[in-house]
C-alpha cells in the first residue's frame, strides 16, 4: 500500500480519518483548533491537511507539492509563532490579517498554521476574531495548543476543535519499529531526538547527518562539567554548525530544482523560488535546533532516572557511561534545575532570541548544575 500523509498521523486514527473524510468530501473547515500534548502529532497533522488540500492526489506524500509543504517550502503555507515575549502582538495579528486577504501565490488556497494559540491575549485575539470567523473562501486557518482550557473562549468558539490523545512512548516506539525496521533502542533514541513525533523520528533514522549531530550533542554534554567559558561558547557554536550540516543535502536538491526549472522561470519566478528555498532551509534549521534541546532534555532525564536506580528507563543507551557518572551524584532538585534550563532555551527561541544565545545560556546553566549537582 502506498504511504500517504494520513499515515504520518500515527496513533491518531480517529483524527486522520476525520481529516481525510473532510478533504474527500470537500468539507474542510475554514478554521480548526488542534488540541493535544507535545508529541501527539498536531504539527504533522496540520501539514498533512495542507498537503491534502494542495496535492492533486489528496496528499500522496511523495510528490513535489507534498515535499514542499512538509518541509516549509510552499509559498501558500504559512507557519506562524508568537513574536512577543508574552505571546501574540496586536501588530503581528494585523500583519497576518493583511496577508490573509492577499491572493494565493501559487495554489488554489492558503493555509495558516498558527502555533501556541493559548498565547493570544485579549487585544490580539479581538483583532483576529473577525478573520478567524469569516476568512476568505480560499483560506484555511489551523490553530494549535496543548490545552483547550488555555485557549481564550472567543478563539476556541470560532474553530472546529480536533483533539489529539497522548501517545504512550511504548506505542510510539512500536509504531516506529514496525515502520522502519529499527530495533526498540534505536526507536527510543530517535523519538527522544524528535520530541516524540513519530514522523520526525522516522526522518531522523534515515539521516546519517542528524544522527552524527546527536552524537556531537552527547559528547558536549558529557564534557560540560570540565568546560571553561570559552569551551562552552565554542561548543554552542559547534552544535549549531552540526545541526546545519544535514542541510547540505537539502541545498543540493534545491540547486538541482533551480537548474531544472531555470528555462521556465522568469525573473519574478526565480526570485519566488529562491524565497521558497530560503523558507524551507529556515524551517529545517529550526527543526535541527529543536533536536539539540530534545537530546539535551533526554540526556538529563536519563541522568535523573539513573540517580534513582531505575536504569531500565534510560533512553540514550549508547551514552550510559557518562550519564552514570552524573547520576551517581546529582540530586533530584539539581536535575530539575538543569531540565529547566532546556525549557528556558525553548521559550527564548520561541520569542525570537537567537538560537546561538539561547543554546549558550542553556549550556552555561547546565554546566553550573553539573559542577554543583547537589
């Protein structure tokens, strides 16, 4: 059976069936609110729905259109995150509204995937309500949030709510093993790096560059307690370079596409293609930075479980030696503090702090914990 985008919405059969039926019956809503815990596949489902809307085969998952949508390269798919330190700004919403009312650049429709819908405040929400309730006929808006209760009622009431269940780690691992042939340990490592999202974990397993980047992160964490300030700054720079390395394959594909389409692109078309490629690289780089944080988080959790004598819960089984040294001395409170440094880095990046600064601060904070683990 041919793999399609609906197959990527793993562990959420009800959601996949619901969205697929909506597309097949031409009954896609103008506004959705996807609600579910991290790792439940909301983002994968949002991109899958966008693929199905644009793809001539209803979301085959393998055509150039699906590739561009899934990797952030389609000009009519807009992924939006809060720009303000505390959430969405009224000016940012005004810009979204302006863009919503523009004609699609290429496809028959435009799709807006809006992360962290719980970070609309009253002012930004009020500015967005009319557009959310009555967008142009060619616009689909997909809001995402971890919790329904955290979303303002005025926002939630204007959307069709789609709930995603929490997928147990053992179930995700079993799905990944069945899909890829990886063993259980490899599946656990991939899921930890991918933030629990099976589709991303599958991509991780197929990318030698991303696996090498993970190994670099683990080496950095293992040496962190004896690193001086210059070492930490250098390590942050090298980590970001490591996660960018797999992008060379993407750049090669983009260069080939540019060459193949050169005879058919006018001046404006060439510029549009370059802009699409740039967006795709930005999205891929963002995923790489997220993997740095995911791997650091899983390493610290492994140190914590080792400190509590439950080594059978360790995920990063290929880095046990370094983690056992930390686990032998770290307290629960210290481990929680170190995990908080990862959360802080994730939040800073979501507020548009440069990844370099966010990762540097995270490494400095983790180093302090590892030096004083009690």
